[in-house]
C-alpha cells in the first residue's frame, strides 16, 4: 500500500503564486482564539444582561450548540472536505480546503482553519441559526457552536503536535491518525468519534490493530 501523504515534516506545498494570497492561506494555531473568544464573551453578555436568560437555559442552549457543532463538523469533513470530483477546478478547490492537509499532515501553519474560510462559514451559520432560533436563543446556542469549533480547531493542532498521555486524548488522537495513515475514507470525526460510531464510518479495531 502506498503512503497516504507527501511529507510528514513541518513543510507544505505552495498554493498561490501571489505572496499576498499565500500568506492568507497560512495561520498560527492561536489565531482562532483571538478572533472567537471575544465573540463568545460578547454573546455571554447578551445572554445574561440583555436577554436575561436563566442560568439553566443558557447551559442547555450551550450544550445544544455544542451538540449541533459535532454533527456539523462530521458532515463538513465527510461530504465537503472529502468531496470527490472529476473536474480540475473541483480538485483544486478540495485540495486547497483539505487535500493539502492530507499531503502535509504536520504543517503547523495549515492545521487550523484560516479566518478567510472560518469567518464566512461562521457568519453563514450565525444567520441560519438566527432565522431558526431568533435573537434571544441564538446567543447562548452560538456560544456552544463556536466553542465546539474552537475545541475542534485547537484539538486538531494538538493531535498532530502535542504529546498525549491521557486515555481520553489518546482515543481521539488514534482515531484521527487512522484517518490520515490507514484509510482517509473513514474516521471523519476529529474532536470526537461519536458520529463515526453512529454512521458506522469508524474503524474495525479488531481487524486493523
């Protein structure tokens, strides 16, 4: 079986001829925290002081947002990031979104989603949930959704570059490593294997380990 990557070093392929656009395709792993933690803080302010939602209501909506993020993460990864197309343009787009990460899985600058992608996606989801939930319920719900996204992005970086010792993190890390080095058409959950278990897109550990 041929290897499923180009390089395991901290290096990558150039994606744009323009230095300007190339710079926007790379990101330090802490950048999402600087962008979205203030958003979460503002949403907490709205939920508590403007909308005066009871504490249990806030907690429940945050949990709901986290839950919806987990299925969103799974569906995006499985059907968008791993979308199969025969067109050269389509292949180029899927490579830019996710293929480059599979070719260079340890590139530190392409392990979290760049703001040029995450901000439009977050904005789209915000207005979608606004239509469904309304302004009041949206604030705590989106805290959970964005919090789930941050956990996904930061844990993805940690999986590739931090030493894991706890059983909890080793389960998550090993699940994702199989996606990279065993079969990229399985194991689409990054921050949790939950939906791979539900949709039977995980790995047969007895067969493959």
